[in-house]
C-alpha cells in the first residue's frame, strides 16, 4: 500500500478532479493546476452512464451528484413528426443497487460538486495557471508553473483534455486529433414533463435530434450534423442556424421550445475531434488520463465516464503498487482495451448516423451492447 505520494494533476476538469478526490481520500498530497478560472465551466449538461456512476460511488461522489441530477432508465426512439414510439429499451444490463442506470446533470453543477469535495478534503487547486516547463528524473517530476511557482511530484497526471499541452510536451507533437466529419448542436431547455429518459426523435428522411434530462426542470437537445469540414458558427448566428435545423421536427416537445433560443437559453455547436493514444499511456512518471488519452465522439455519452473510470483505476493502482512504474503500467494496461472498445463503438455509431438512419436500430444495438459491456467491472 502506498498512500503518501505527492501527485500533481494538470487539468481540473472531470477526470482531473475525480482523480484528485480519489487520490486525496487515500491520503496522498494532491495539487491540481488548472488553466481556467473556477467559474469558467461550460453551461450545458452531461450524461453519466451506469459505469461512470459506479466509479463516482467508489470515489465517494455519487450521493452529491444524485441529489442534483436526473436519473433515467430507458432509451426511446420516436417519430419526429408524429411522436409515435418506434422502439423502447429498458436498460437490460445488471445494475448495482442504489446506482441509477444513467443520470444527466448540468456540467456547472457537477464541476462545483467536484471542486467543493476536493477543497474540503485538502486538495490544493491553483486556477488560471499552466505548466511552463517539466523535467523528470528517476524519482519524480519537477514543474515550473506560469505563476512562477516550482513544484515536485512523484507523479504528474496529464488531465488537460483533448488538446493536452502535457501530452504534446512529453509524448511529442505527432499525436494529432482528427476531425470525425461530424459535430453537434446543443440547446438547454426546461424539461418537457412527457420526457424522462434518453429519447431520439427520428424523421422518416433520416434526420434526428436527441433529448437528455439533466434535472427535474432542465434538459438538453442535441442535433448531430455531418460536414466535410467543421462548421464556423458565430455566437450571434447560432440560434438562427439551430432553429432552422430543428424546425423540421413537428413534435410539440421540440417545436414549442424553439423560441427559447432567443431568450438566452444556451445554444452551442462543437465539432468532434478524436484521438486514441497508443499504449503505454505513461512516459516515466507522467501519465495521461481522460480526453488527453482518448478523445471520443459522444454517441455513447461516455467520454466523461471513461475519464472518471480512469481516475478511479489510477488511484487504485497507485495505492496497490509500491513502485510507481508498476502502478502506471498496470493502469495503462487495464484502461487500453476498454477505452479502445468505447472509442471504436462511438465512432461506428457516428459513421452510421452520418449515413442517416430512419429507425436507429443498428446504432441502438451497438449502444446497448456497449453499455452491457461497460456494466462489467472496469
Ligand atoms: C458535444 C459533447 C458532448 C459530450 N457529452 C458527454 C456525455 O453526455 N457524457 C460523457 O460522459 N461525456 C460526454 N462528452 C465527453 C466529455 O465532455 C469529455 O470526455 C470529458 O470532459 C473529459 O474529461 P477530461 O477531464 O479528460 O477533460 P476536460 O473535462 O476537457 O477537462 C480538461 C481540463 O483541463 C484544463 N486545461 C486545458 N489545458 C490546460 C493546460 N494547458 N494547463 C492546465 N489546465 C488545462 C481545462 O480548462 C479543463 O478544465 C461529450 C463531449 C462533447 C464534445
């Protein structure tokens, strides 16, 4: 058992903060170095699958999230013109008692839960700061921060997201993100009371929009768009562009909410940039975690979940191995296959959706199979 290390975590997003909480609970000293300000969190929601919620439970974070989020248990495909149900699947995989099948939550709320828990445990968090230089030797890693502070850790965790600076510094510039040929529009709305699970509205011509609940009174719609190049969307045009795209859905659950886009409800577009890092995910004592190691298309709503699992597994391996290299190696081996499957299955559904699916049958099958697999221990 080794629980007295000093761990420097670069990036205080989902993966970095869950790792901070899990490692600090074990007794390690933890310093999180975050480029943004605490209040700079994105204003939309995230869906956490059962496996992610199990990992949050292990990190001692589930109950706080359950108090704020919206648990759901069904995947429904409905006709986007008539509202008629095309198919409905109740999550057919084994579930841990007390852990919902899945749960939506506002990202801002989730980030605050993580920050509060970390700070109350004694995690040191430095906001608005990056790593200026990094040097490692056989016993640790020394970093110089952009605020002039020097720090030294037994391990540095690169949890600084898809466009990771630390990955570039340590693993080289050759690992590039690839545009997946698709992006997503998102629109936060009051939750229509008729919708209480993951719902896809599908028009007979193959166009679709998806719905996810986030809280009793909040939800969001997403609309996938396939383009050869990422769209350029200026903030003042986003509502017009999305409103036009959603106007082809006639169900009242979509149609009646469109005016809200002009009343300040969050609208955004983001292209999908993907990457799966080859093994191993560590070089010396610097280890990749979350999107820095595997940036997925979001069809399985699992990028955040994989980052949370990474965090919990990394904490387990650092606890169970006296030798840091053994710990990082074991972490990398345990995470590679599982993250690879989620990466490929998400991408496969993305490709199916790019072709346009009227009933969503194949995508739903891959989704259910993936979630069954993810219900097995990480
Ligand atoms: C449209 C869309 C929808 C998604 N929906 C879901 C979903 O429903 N469910 C789900 O599980 N996942 C979803 N994801 C994926 C999920 O958002 C990511 O996988 C998850 O945020 C990854 O967590 P992370 O901690 O690795 O990175 P991030 O959450 O991106 O955190 C990285 C952090 O590092 C900081 N940072 C960046 N650079 C530096 C630097 N140089 N120095 C210091 N700090 C730095 C950033 O400010 C940020 O706080 C979605 C993704 C997209 C694009």
